[in-house]
């Protein structure tokens, strides 16, 4: 009976949504979203899960605009994940939310039992970190933000993707253990870029380092100017600088994959499909890093934020440990709700995830999702360099160890 009521409610909302949007050409989008943001934006919730603080609904473009606007008002991104299809019944939704609850319960078990990581400085890693250069990050941010837009549904959503792919392909042409590919998606014509550095000893164990390559202006208005310098040319560029140094250091023991995702701004489109495919294929992803917005020191120089919700306390402890050993930044804790960036795609599917970012959410750069998201006098590429260090250290340290999240 509950399933029938769920299907009826979904159908009714979908019919109402269609009636509301049929003249604007909008499509309906099933989403999982941060529950508090759904309520704040007055978006009808078809199923709410208070434990995970997630909600499910079928949204019109108007609803998504309200949700995105509300989240942006709080200094966040959209806070939702667009699903590839409408769930068949309430059981499917409950199962997904219960999986998140299981992750959260595992987090609590870790916090009660562990928290004693200690990283010893490795001279090779320290030397590699010293090779990172903030001027390179500035150069890449300048290049990526020079495109009119990197919007995933724009007229030419893959121009920057193809250009970036070509750049990566040329850099790795003489490294036979590295593959570069563009990943096609169901929910967006835009592709993600993936670089896989095959592990020499444990290739089935994977470290994923990611950031989204797309940009947006407003909530997706065609080809409006969307330079996206901070959101997220900065995170993409911090990641790229770590990649530049890493490929000069030989083959890691574990596989290390760099991912520049498509369509994050429209509901984690690229990362959700990739994470789902990895789960289906039972790939052993040891750790996931997400870099989203890295060059605005909103809480002060040398101060970064670490998101504590929908992330792994093991990886947060690991971040604190490598920071003490190598980086010496000040790490502030914050929360951003479900779906604030691509790490949520991986966390929901059972993988340990980490989300450090430029500042606490109420102190982040306020011109994201506008044509004013450009390099400004307040942009700090030394600040962005902190995140290159995090990515490079994770690649070299986790990539050459047996360390992983404790099992419960």
C-alpha cells in the first residue's frame, strides 16, 4: 500500500510539474537533496529521511531554481543530486537513504574508536611538494576562465573538455601506464575527463582525486557568460598542478585516478554516474578527494575548511595528519549539506570521501554562479596551492601504502 501511495504521489507531482512547465519546455528531474534546503526553498518533499537529513522529490526547473537560489543564499551550491531515472517505488529510495545511514553509523564507530593517525615526513614527498608552483595554478585558472562558459548544457559544452583532454593526452604520451579518456554521460551531453595512473603492485586499489570542470551563470541560462574562476577553475587547477608534479615521480603502487567531472552544477551529473558505475563494477576505491573552490581565503590566509558531513572521519583525520607533517595550514570544520559537491556522489555509494575547501561556507567567495566569478585582487594562488599539496601528498602517500579506512 505504501508503495502504491508513493507511486501515486510521484505521479501526481510529476503531472502537476508538467502542467506547470509545459510552456517553458522544462524537464522533470528526480533528485536526492539536502532536506533542510528543500524545506527552505518550499520544494515539495515526496520522501524525507530525518536520520540522513536527505529528501527525495521530482522537481521542475522552477523548483530547482528555487533550491539553487536558496542554497546559494547560504553560500552553497545546489545541494542536490539528479538521478538518472525516477525510482520505481519507495523501497528503492529507502534503500539508498539507508546506505547513507550505514555510512554515517560507520563514521560514528570510527570516531569512538580511532583518531590516532600520525604521518611521518617522507623526504621524497616533501621534495615533490616543493616543486608545486602557485603561478602554474594562476595560469590554468586564467585559461579555464577565459571560456565564455563551461556550462554542461551550453551550445558547445565540450570545447574546454576536449582542449583539456588534448593537453593531458600530450603530457602523458610517453607514459604507458597512464590512460586518458573522456567519459560520456546519460544526463548531460558534457563529458568528464579521467586520467588513470595504473598501480604497479595493487592496481585494483584506487585513489580518486577530483574536481568539477563545468561552470554556470545564474541557474543555467543558455550561453550566459560563466567564467567560473573560483567555482571551479580554481579546484580544477589545483588538481592539475598536483597531477603535473605527480607524473614525474614514477608509477605508484596503487592506481591513482584524476577526474574532472561534468555537470556538477546541475546536480552532480558526471560524478554520480561514475561513482555508480564503480559501485556496480565493485571497484575498490580506497579514498576520494574533492577539490571545489580553492583560491579565496575567506577566513584568512592559511586557513581552510574541512566538511564534516557526508565525508569520512578517517580521511578527515588523515588530512589533519598530513597537514601537521607537511602543510601547516589551519583547518576549520564546517558542514555543507547533502549534494554540495561531487564527494557526495561517492559517499552515498559507500566510498570514503574528503572535501576540503577554501573557507567555511559563510565566508566563501560570494560571486560564484555569476559573470563576476573572475580572478580578483582577493584571489590567492598561494591559498590554492594548499589544495595542490593535499592532492599530491594523498597521491604519493596513500598511493604507495596499504593504509585504508578501518573496517567495522
